[in-house]
């Protein structure tokens, strides 16, 4: 297994979140958790699975372990995860690592492409593994979106006369009410990893 696998996937996950946010919620890009700075921990469960824990911070250089640490908790859901158990895994990681709404976690298959960055590893995923990736990405974005909406101030008063021009996918109009629904479109293509590419040369590693 190559060095810096945990680093590559930490940046890959954040890059995928950024791609979706740029596309779906561009006005909130500067407010979105994890996109300004983050710390991470990366663990292995046996030889086949990787767990990445991402914790948002306001500023600074991203920091985390370059080589995978053994996952120390034996009470985790069964592996391999499936479509039926991936939400359970998501809830378990949130509770076990006491993650805030602005944090994130994923369990991923270990495929070592031998190349720098997560994109080449992702290309080795099976179709089912790509589905699990997409489901987790949707869960993370929906949870973080809900947290941002909860932090918003009161809804402004609507003027007596106003013209609404509505366009685009999943468009809605809400008058004197707040739309708490969340639409997330997650792309499973490798383009999701583009914003952070192969990582950051200024990254500090801790062992």
C-alpha cells in the first residue's frame, strides 16, 4: 500500500464536496464546511477498507496522518458495507467520532493505483463501490446543507409587489415561508476530484 493514501483520499473527498457545492449551491461556497480548512484521520479496517474522518476548522494548513492507522473500534457495522447498511455506517461514524454537522466521514474500498491522488484509485472502483461513494457523498452534503440552513437568520419580509422569474432544475417558489428541503445531485465521475487534484504540497503530516 502506497504512502499518503489517507492524504489522497482526504483531499479527494473534500474536492468532491466542493465540486457538488459549486454546481448546486454556489452562493454558499465560501460558507460551506471543510472547504476553507480541515484536519483528518485515516484508518484501515483490515486490508480492504479505509475510513476517513474529516473535521472542519476555520483556517490553517490541513493536517492528518499520511499512513493509515488501524481502526481501533470493534463495534462497527459489518464489512463490507452495502447499500442497505451504508446509512448505518454513516450514523455510526458520526456517533463514534462525535462529529459535528460541519464534519464528515466515509468508508471506502482500498484500491491502490500506485498513482498520486484519489482519482486513479476511484477508477478502480466496482460499480457497486461507486454507488456507495455516491450515497455517502449525498448524505454528507445533505447533512451539511441542513446545518447551514439551521444557522440562517429570520426570513426577510416579502414586498407587496414582486415579479418572480423561476428557472433551472428543481426550482421552487416560497412566499412567507422557508423551504427546508434539500436537493443534492451527486456525480460519480472522476471529475468530482478536480478542485483539489492530487493534494497540497504544503500539507503537514503527523504519524
